[in-house]
């Protein structure tokens, strides 16, 4: 990475840790031959992967990859749902800057703005410089063409299917473009509702698939205590689904090795957001910005890198774009850096959530809770949540990783400083724009994935 240690040093010193960077490309690797592979495991929270300390064998392939890559231990999604975080990954901008966000509604419609066409994406920048660009995704709800995240991708295929089926479309394209350079984006969705619970070794048989809805009703209606057995059953299903995502990611990583592309490729494995299992009275995602939905895996392998390393500096999805650019060799990185200037250590990470999905906003039991805009600023170990309803929050994530003790009244000066810093980063509110119209088929997809009633 270009000047990586210099850029990471300020935040690293403030946090009392040592900065780390991706390895330099191995000797003999041509900067002109560097490819980019961006793998996004939809709805994967970091604390359910072995490399982040989880005890169940959910992620042996991702764990092995992270062991030879640069692992970021404090990576946070730019938003707790798919559309704005992917837009941040592609543009290097926070959600309030790129505008692919949601809005309040009073009727049963999709409340998601597309990514404006004037925003520059990494795919556009690389395509203009001779890269082949392709995206293969399973999230038909929020990676559909109508939301305009396909900007700069010469190939963009979105089909609702399991991860192994996604690979069956990816691998022929990869074989056809093995001479590079290329940008390949892959989105797997097995860990998203409905969880992929086909039989897997090391996991118990799946329970009734309706238990996710049962947990959602119990936890979010707040009518009484949430059943521990119900929580455990949903987590069992989620972990099984995550193991399917992991297996597919491993298959793609193996293909890169088999095709001789490993040493000449930058490979990124991350997620767009996590998942709630009843914490904070929430189930699934897109509803709030607590750690269960924001703490995500992030591992980046430089071209030629073989030795693993860990980086503790906090980073957000919006900073990954610059991190990728910094791996493309001095000439290209120098050319693209002014277009995607925000890397780790330059600014404290921000996460944002505007309202929630329509199904939550219109719910008669809990919809009022989500009619607010929430933003978080990370100044490790502190996290400040600014809320449009005035219910601000402050947490020490080192001492209180589950955000159970709000320090807002005990540390008002710190909260005020972080509030000022956060407000300085937020541009004027997004303008009112027409949301894309949905076909009956698109509406049904959103219903089946839990986003419409």
C-alpha cells in the first residue's frame, strides 16, 4: 500500500497500537498484472467466524485465507444493510455522501434510493483503464440493476441462488479473463434469510424454518422474555448457512490458485453487515447500528502476499476502496488515489442507518421505534451514536463490547466532542428523489426476503 504506515500512524498512536499494512507485492509480480477480487459474504457478523474467536467450525476456508492475508480486527460496515454498504465499498464514500440510502414511508413500497449516476465507482475507474469488470450477486433485493450499483461493470448478473450456483457463473468468466487485468465482485447470500440449512457435517439437523419469524415476534414486540432455546435454534441455522458461504468462498479461492492467478491478484473477503439474534430487542438487520450488525470480517491479501498479519486500527467499508487502490502498483495507485482519497487512519469510521425497511416501519407493534436517523462515530475504544430522536448513546467497546452500559450521562464532554466531530462530517440531507418503481416480481422478492409486508 502506498505510504500505508504513514497513513495509519496517527490513529494507531491514539489507540495505543501498532499500525499494520498489507505486504508488498512479491518479487517478480508485475504491478500491471494485478487483478482485484472482491468477495462479499452477505449478512456475516465477524464474531461467528473462527478467525475472530468463534468456537464452532463455521468458517475454516475463510479462516485459512485470513491466516495468509492482512486481517482487520476492527472493521465496521458503513450501514447495517446491503445497499448503502455496497455503495460505500464501490465509491469510498459514507452513505450520507453517496446517497444510496433509505427514506421514511407510510405505504408498502420499497424505500431505497439508487446510487446516483454521478458518483464515481471503482469499477468505472478501472474499466476506463483497461480492466475487465464483472459482478455476480445473489442479493436480488438490493443489488438489482434498478439500484445502479452496476456502474462500471461490463458484466453484471444478479440471480437469487445459493453460493455454489453463483460460482458456476463466476468460474467460466474467470477462466475467460485469466489474462487480466480484471475486477471481479462476488456476492454470496446463503447467510441471509432464508438461511441455507442444507445438511453439513459438524452441524445438527435444522429445526423448523419458521423459528426466525417466531424469534422476530418475541424479541421485537417486547411482550415478554425471549426464549433461549429459540435463540439457540436460530443461531444453529445461521451457523449452518455461514458454513455454506464459507465453502463456496473456498471453492473460488481454490480456483484462483488453480488458474495461476493467486500471486497476481488482490483478494478481499468481507461482509456488508451482520445479524441480530435478539440483542437490543432486534432480529435480523437493517434496523440499528449496534455492533452485532456492524462488526464485520475484513481480510485483504496483497498480490504476492503469503504471510498473515493483523491490523487493529478501526476501518469502515468506505475505506476499503482506497485500500484496494493502494495495492495496484505505484503508477496506477498514484493515479487513482486522488479519486478515492479516504483510507484507514485518515478519518475515524462512520456508520449510518436511516429508518429501516418498509416491513419494520409499517409494523403496528414496533414501527415507531425506527422512524429516526442513527449515525455512529468510532474513536476507539469509544463509539458515539447520534440519534435524530435525541436518544444519543456512548459506549466503551473495550469494556462493554455488547453496548449494555450507555455512558452518555457519565461522560457528557466526550459525547459532545464526538457529536461535533460527527456533525462536521455529515453533508446536507439527501434530497427527495423518486425511488425506482418495482415490478410485481421485484415486490415478491422483497417480501420473501423480509423487506415488505
